């Protein structure tokens, strides 16, 4: 069987995809930005940049800097707002045969619920992804994603507003990611996106000032891949709902690592800035691996590390 004849179809948390490769929120705009470089129909799913109840201007410049094997960003979730997204961005995506997953952000619970209700009325939205790394202003600015109780409350409230597949994007900036993952699963999430960016910073030694106007930002790219992979493995051994693995995936082999660790699908993020066709290259790499290894189904790979080493994370010191 030739590589092109191999089926990579998957169903992750109720989202049917041609292949297990998504593009990560915040790295692919609203899809139209990449259409001159890539056939959107060949993607597993498009996760659009975060959408909020009102337009957000984002943070002041400088907002992006390159780092060794990655990048720091402090965009500040700049976006057009949910009403503009529905009126001007979503109609364009309807032209393509690809699931559209909308990332939702907010600084208060009410904002998440407002956006959820509006998107739930749109037939072309395949699923929702909650960004819980936002500061909860009703709780003194603490991020929803670092407190199990806050995360659980948010997911339970959103769950009541929609029957669409609900993914939750976990923050890695916690002491024990499995505690958050378990709380979110219990609250009714259908799947988990693991993980968001790591908090980092960089300093200009000549001016002795931070390179980012926001001082700190989110570190992404290959530099975080070992950390993200470890967290996918830990979460896989903690919950029963599917995982979308992400964090520095650049090649098909990178994606295979995440599948073996326990992810049912992957998302390509920072690689899109280096190579607009990165998601397709990753997909082709997965297909070639399956052919070489004579694997019958993607499902055979998911979590297969357990069979290879015979240990769960709870057994590893």
C-alpha cells in the first residue's frame, strides 16, 4: 500500500478529522492568512486564534522575540471579538471541508459564557477549546488554569451552555498538571489540549530592560517539547478523555512521540511561523511512519509507551 492510500482518519472527542494534525490556536490566524501557502482542506482541523466577547487590542510592542530553539510571545490575545468572528471570519471558513475549532478566552466567567452561547448557535463550529490561561479578574487576577477549583467551575458552567465537543487547553505553569486535568475531566470536558506555552522572559543586556514590552511571555517551539511530552504522558496516565498533544512539534517523528506518549491527535503551532506548510509535512511524516512500521491504525500508537516500558507514571520515581 502506498503512503497516499493509508487512512489517517480519527475521531477525537467527537471531532471527526481526516488526519490527527491540527493547527494550534494563535499560530494560524483565522485560516485565511495561510490559504496562499496551504490547502486548508488537507488539515485535520483548524483551531482559530482565541475569541473574546469584545475585541481585544492586545499588548504593546515588542510582542514577539526569537529564543534558542523557540520564541517568546506576549501578543495579549489580540482578536476581533466574537461578533466580528461570526460575521466576517467564520463565513470564509465555511468554504473548506475541515472542522473549525474555536478557542475561547475571557477575563471573567461571564465572558466565557457569552462567547460560548453565541458560538453554540453556529452550525459550522465543530468544537470549542477553552483557553484557561487567562487571568480571572473576579479572583484577583489568578489564572483559571492554575487552580483546580476555578478550572472546574469554568468548565462546568460552559458545559451547561453547549453540547458541542469541549476541549480545555491546559497551562503547564502549575506544580502538578494531573490535578488540574482530573478536575477538568470530572467537570465534563470531552478532551484536553496539552499544553499551552511556558512562562518565560528575556532581557536586553545593553539596555538592561526586558525584550518584551509585557516583560514576560509564553515560550513555545522545540525548546519546550520534552516538557510538553512529559506532561502528555502524565495526563494520559491520569484521565480517560482524549488528549491533543502540542508543544514544539516540527516533524512527523515529533508528532509520533506525542501519540506514543498518549495523545490521540496533535497540534502544530510555532512551526507554522517557520514553515507555513509544517502541518502538512507533519501529516506526511506520520503517514510514512505508519507505512514503514506496518501499523494498521493510528489507535495502535496512542499510549503504546505503556506497553513498551510496562510502567504507569505513578510507578516512576
